[in-house]
């Protein structure tokens, strides 16, 4: 077989062409990561074995979460190593192309969208903000708990108390909801852009407590310390209400690529 038939090119993301002295991480399957210069930017790429990572393997493993997770994790590790050094525009999986020439053609066809996407994230990183409910009682729970310990004197008293408890829970939920909204608005105001994603379940979050907010914030590199200080103030406000804020990152700006659906990282034809 020819080299073209036995290898595919995987694209991880885009960087400015000026950054040619990056410390390159190891890519998918241990493959080297190199820069493919294109007019206006450069693509982070690896040459991969077609039998292991070509279009046929992607189709064969389309319903195999373990295989997909493994590839996605190694794809992410490359972008994570690069974002520590410079700005990067992540590209979507699957990121495979039949040859460097084909990848250059695809990037050239999508140049306007890709250039705009890179401009949107230049000088920024992504930080995650997740709020968890760690104590359902929250502020004012002691008085409610003391009242609940008194035995009901009749069936009517029991129903009345149950109704009052349900109303208290609903009011507590609404107060928490308002606090979460205030927290997100404060962090959104302290960032360039913000998005809210669906809350993760325990299997993804790694926590048993309910997730009340799962947001991402596009933060200027020069203001990371300022955003963290703001997050600490937000946490101080949430704590009396039984909630905790976790800030993660910095990450590649996955939530802020602004690429249309037609712009993908690869061609699995």
C-alpha cells in the first residue's frame, strides 16, 4: 500500500502561524504532533495509522463509548498542552483527513469561518463554573427543624404541617435559584462571554450532590486572577445557602469556537 492509503491526518485545532516554537505534546496513539502552516494560521496535526484511526474505524466504533472516550481524551490532552502556551481554536471530532493536501483544501474552503473563530478566542481561555447543592437546609434551617420536631396533634395538623413544609421547600428552592442566577450573572459580567450548559449527572461530575449550574466563561488571559477573586466572592455569597462553587480550568475554549455546523475537524467519507 502507498503511504496515502495507510495513513490519515488528524487535525486537533488551529493556532496563529506566528507561534512556530511551541513545545509539542504527544498526540493520539503516541503520534508526534506537528504544525501544518496554512495562509493565516496553522493546524496542529498528527499522522495516524489508517487501520487504527481511519474512517472505517470511526464507523466501526460509532457506538463504542470506550473507544470514543479514549480518542477524545488524547485529542483533548493535545489541546490542553497547547492552550498552556498560546491561543488555540479547537476543532471537532472526528478530525481525520486522507492527506495533508486534503486538510489544506478543507481549511482553505472554511477560511473565513475559521479565521473569525480564532479571532474570537485570541487572548482568552475557558474557565468552567459549576455550582453544587451541598446542604439542602441552607440558611434559616434551624428554626424550621425545631418546629418539625413537634408532634402533630391531629390529622388536620399533620396535613397543615406537610403543606407548610412543602411551601418552605419551594421557597428555599426559589431562593437558591435566584442566588445561582445572581452568581452566574456576576461571573458572566466578569468575563468576555459566557454560556450555560445542561447540568451534568453524578457519573460525569464525580459528585453526589446535585449540580445547579454548569457554565463556561471566556476569560482574558491577563485577568485570570481577577476572575478567580470574583469567583471567591461569589462562593462566599453562596455558602450560607448550602451551595458551593467550583471553578475549573483553564481549558481550551471548546464552548466558544463559534463555528457553524458545516465546519468540522475531519472528513470520514
